[in-house]
C-alpha cells in the first residue's frame, strides 16, 4: 500500500486538522469528541446535521456552510460516528427550531443516530437517505443504501432551513427528495482502507462490479469489462426500472449527477454524463440541472455512480438557491 500516511491511527485527525485550517472561514473543528460545525450560523433555524464514516470526502464535512449543513460528525474510515459525537454536535448548533439529522441507510449509522436522538432534550427528526437502487438488502443495510443522492438531500434541506422553515416542513422535503432520487454505481477497482493495507475486494483487470456500494460492498453482479456506453446504458436502465417499480413518472425535469469514486478522471466522468443524458432524454427525462465530479467518494476506488433526481418546482428552487461550502458553492 502506497499512501500519504504518517500513522494510520492519526490519519483522520491530521486530515481533519488540515481541512479545518484550509477552510477556517467556514468551519470549526472540535475534538474529543470529534465533529465540525459551521462558523457562521443563525439560531432561528432548524440545525441540519449529517455524518458517517470518513473516506467519502467531500461528504460530509465539505458541505458545511451557508445553504447546507450546520455540523458534520466524521467516524473513522468507513465506520459510523458514535452517539457522543452526534450529541455534542447537536448541542453545539441547535437553535430555536430543533435539529434534523440526515442519515445514510447503513446499520451502524442508523443505530448510532437513533441512540443520539433519543438522548436529545430538544425537538429533532431524521431523514434517512436510501437512493441506491442496486440492491434491496445487504450485509450493511436493511433496505436500500444511502449513497450519492445524500448530497442532494443535504443541499435542498440546507436551503429550506435557511428560510426559517420548521422541523416538520424540512423533514417532509428531505423525504420527498430522497423518494424522487435513484442511484447506481459501478467499480473498476476496489478501494484500500488504510488500516487494512490491502484492497477490500479482488477484481480482475477484465472485470467490473455493477451496483457496488460506496464502501466496496458487492453489487448486483460481477461482469466483464465492456465499452463505456454499454455500462452506462445498464445504469440508466436500472434507474428507470427502479422509478417504474415505485410508480414514479420520470417525464419532466431532472438533475443528473455523475459522481466519481475518487480515482476516475474527469475526462471519463464527462463521457459518462454525455451518454447518460442522451439515454435519459430518450425516455422523456429532461436534464435541466447537472453536476459532474467527485462528491461522494470511496477512498481511491476507480468507478462512478449515476444519480437521477426528479425535480419539481420546490426541489428545483432549493437546488438552485445560493450555497457556500468548501465543496459546493454558487449564487453567492
């Protein structure tokens, strides 16, 4: 394993210190327990908090700031943060309108956030993200996994919270965005967790993993490497089939997110976008919003995910609204 590491045990702390120093105008880093908070925030709004295992950067800390998160709780690599981190973050940022947790649907994350929520002395609610249409159940989840669509939920809820909306209104929007979003990923290589020192799974040079999770979990099937258009076509078909199975009409405007897993060049990600946009348009989907890049990664995995979020006027308004974070900013 060749990585820029001093001591594996100190990797997260050193990385977070570098992040906080780089973006000291946006975030404060708290240690023991570890969490990050938005430097400039208001008390008369719902506090939006997310978190999860590290290794998915810029998720979640990269989305702290105006129009998105008020706090993020990073666990160790691919490991859920602990309830004491979530409690400390909530107590630091909560205001007059309660706290809303955004939680990816993984067993450890769900359990620990639930434990924290039960101990909070003030009003709170949770939006569970579950946009991965690759698998219904896996070793790590009960139901669909929360993947790249989580970032879209965070953006829309952060925007709504800035308007002073109440807790239930924010939760309702978050659940709607999640319901109208579907993702599927494909991996060309595994990722290497620094503490393990070897790839999470073995895959031949001539193979891909279709439907892979953002921790390297297996997906729908292992299959032979093919041309990009054929791979993207399968991803598009899976997403359309998922919406059909849930009786959701895809005709209308949509946001298309092509997300890299950490080691895929932008040249390839834009190629994926080009193919996916054409294929979706043939099925009546009008791609009116788009984003391409590394937004929810899996360490050093080569691969990408395709996410389609079906827009309505409300979702579009909150996606378009101004945002200023380390990893996402526009309209300011």
